C-alpha cells in the first residue's frame, strides 16, 4: 500500500524514532508499504517517520548501472547504529519530504553500521559512496533531522524563502 509522505515543515518529521522490539508480520507489512511508497515517489531511501511512523526503520534501494532499482538490492534497516565514521564527502542530496529541492551536504565518506533485518538478524556493514551518504541521510530522519539543517546559515535562509514561495504556489 502506498502511504502519504510527510512534507516539510510537518512537525512529525521532528519526532525522534523509537527502537523496534517486535520483528513480526506488522513490521513486514510496514517494510513492504515503505518500499511501494518509495518506488512510487521515485526515491532511493525512506525512513518510517516520513510516513508518520516514529520507529527506527529505514530502507534504501540505489539504482544499478542501467539506472534501475532492483528489489533484490533493497536494504531494510532496523534499529541502526553507526559505530565508525571516516573521511568527508560532499554530495548533492534531495529528500522526498522536501520535494524538488537539492543541495550539497557534507557527510562522512565511509561508515560502519550495525542494524537488524526484517527477521531480527544482526548485520554489520562497512559502507562508502552513495550508500554511505543515503544511510546517514535516512538515519538523520530517525533522529528528527532533515538534510536542510546541515546547510550553511545563508543557504538555509535562501531555502526558507524559496520554500515559502513554493508552498504558496502549490496551494
């Protein structure tokens, strides 16, 4: 089922998510709905809070060399923790909760992350490139943060001004 994505400045996007304790059919349905929603909205990542559910759940599905998203490449991440960060990289990010806006964000180049899959199995991965960027972006959502908060003061002011104009036009 495709769910509605919360859009900035919706206050629910500021909620801090809670850990998942039950790896059950309800969780599996939520993960499946998140995948359908992300694909329908042409995203590469989605945190549960973006559909109004304050749980430490996110999914990432990057595109392959042909520009396609393959379901077998889907990463389902539950209760993630970054245990190591290294380097620095600037990448132009966008967000389904801030549609149509993209800007450069500085993040760790490489990360080591621990999380659980849908069956409660622990996974430890070392990530770099876009996958590391996407993981950090989605994990920020779980803490109630959006990528626009990482912009410089001047860029943030410019964004707020443009966003207010966009909201008026869309109404």
